[in-house]
């Protein structure tokens, strides 16, 4: 079993329902943790996406 621990920017954007441009902006503003691999490749830890989604659900339940 060789499951990746990260999403590509395209995958993460799709999961969050946002565009890649917005995701890159959130990464640059350090709103979403990311790893830069080499000169261009950026990946997002799956745990970061899971935590964002769980946090959003908690905030919705409070409102």
C-alpha cells in the first residue's frame, strides 16, 4: 500500500471547491500549510485539508 500523504494543488482545490489561484493565494498567505518540493511543485498535506473541513463544520454548528 503506497498511499500519498499529500494532495496536489489541483486535487486540494477540487476537494475544497475553490480555484487553484485562490488555493495558491491561501498557501502564500500561510492560511493553508503546504510543502514546496523543488522550484515549482507545491503539495498540501491531507491532514491540513481534513482539519480545515472539520473546523468549518464546527464553526457552522456554532452559528
